[in-house]
């Protein structure tokens, strides 16, 4: 075993990969046909850790120029110390956005590295509170035909996943019909909808009542997640049994605190590839505990499986079609749900994933 004092971080390499989607994808407010992943590989002792974020390629340049010089040479055991140094260094560049995604990629790699140095799965290093985290299937893009929508959602249900989420908001006049189609396809499974902030307050309220007829139990970003009063309106005036959720664009702790103080959500979302890594995610979990609000992780399932089994307020993990596909292509050890839950592989140290260089290189782009 390598002792802590023997583990200075030696190298830090950055990769950028752009992977085309398998079909055009869109939600209520965005359309895309490719997704970019920025990876960080760092080494200490005999171990090599990998982490990543879903972000613009500009994130890679920021990591190389600004963060790498701070982290290389530090003790790999001191993940929090590295995190503090990175957060301090980007003060004048702005904490939300690219900077926090850059820190996230490095922080996630450092947690993986520390787990490997100690030969511990990350969930054991963080402290395990559950053996597996329930997932919900997430896709149902507004670019899908009704047939594609039904096939994807019912496929997840058939595989044992008891809750699924579809996008709404691009054509509000069609959303109730689409939700009805989804309900027929999934029978008694739980149905979630995500408007990505596409609706106005009163339209969202009216649609919440219509979605309730289709037994929708989760209404994500019915209005802009910056409209905390609007979210609060939906939370207090919307139908019983329908949780209002938001938080995926949160980059720092004050953002999440404001959302919780405004009583804007029934469930908070956070993304460890945006909120400055697993270090930031675990702090958001502490905030949720203080406010007695459940936490759901956003996207990037291979990053979230371990922290979600170590954070008490976590309710579920988003099994997002686009990222599931990418992580299967790029990583050995990417997990698959069993009985609707994701169980970290305790036989593998760290995050339990390895970048498949040959496969990844087909998608590599210049940083
Ligand atoms: Mg969302």
C-alpha cells in the first residue's frame, strides 16, 4: 500500500471527445446532435485516476492552463485541499459555468485516484449508506416520434426500471397527448416529465393538472429554474403527489441554498460534473439534509453511482439515455442497473471505470 506522504500527483492529462447522438435529440428549450465529454486522467504512486465532465471543449483549455499547475505535486490524499486551491484560483473567472465544470472533471479524477491508491471502491471511501441507488430511465426527447417515445420508455420498464422521464415543452399543445401516449406504453410505472424551463407560470400550472390525470409524479423545471417564485407557485398550487424539481444548473452551494430557502422544490437535483465535482455534490447532499429535501443526481451515471450510495438524502439517479450510451462506448466498468437500481462494483477501486483509449480516440477532438 502506498502511504499518503508517498503520493504526490505526478501527471494530469486532459482529453476531449465529441460523440454524435444515435438520433436527433431535443427538449423544451435546446436541440443537439452530439455531446462533448472532457476527461481528466491523473496519476500518483502506481495508480491512475479518471474523471470527466460533459462540457464545452474550452473547459479542457482552462484545466490545462489554470488547474493542472495547482494540482500537480500536491498529495493525492488531499482531495479537499486540491478543491480549495482550484476554487480559489478561478475567483476572477467566475465560479458558475465552465470553471466549475473544469474543477468537477479534476475533482472526480482525484476521488477516483485516491480510491485506487487505497484500493477502495469510492463508495467505501466516502462511507456507504445504501448498497444500490434506484434509477429512473430518462430520455423521451421531444424530437422522438410517438413510436420512439413509447418504445424507449416501455423498454426501460420491461428491463425492471420502475420510473421513467420524458421531455415536454417544445410543442405545449401536444404535451398532454404525448404524456397520454407514454402512460399507455408504461402501464403502471411512474411517469416523470421535464420541461427544461419551457413553460410560463400559468401554462405550467394548467399542464400540471392535465399531467396529474396521467399520474405524473415528478414535474421538473416547469418554469425557468431561475424563477424561484414561479417554482414555488407550482409547488404550492400544483396537484398533490406531484414533486416539483430543479437544480441541474447549480454550480455552487449558494445557488442550491437560495433554491431551498425559496421553498422552490420538493426534490433538489445536482450534477457532480457541474457543481465542482463529487466534493461539491456531497456538500449539496449536506444542504439537502439540513432542509429535509431529497436529492436526485442529474445525468453522468458512472460518476454518480458511488456518491449516490454514500449520500443519505439521495432518492434516485438519472439514467440518461445519451450519457448511458456514451459511457458504455468509452468506459470499461460502466454499470448497468439490476432490478431498477445501480449497484457499485465493490471489486473495483475508485469509480470502477477505465477509459477505453482505442474506442475513445475515434471521437477525440482538439482541445
Ligand atoms: Mg432536466
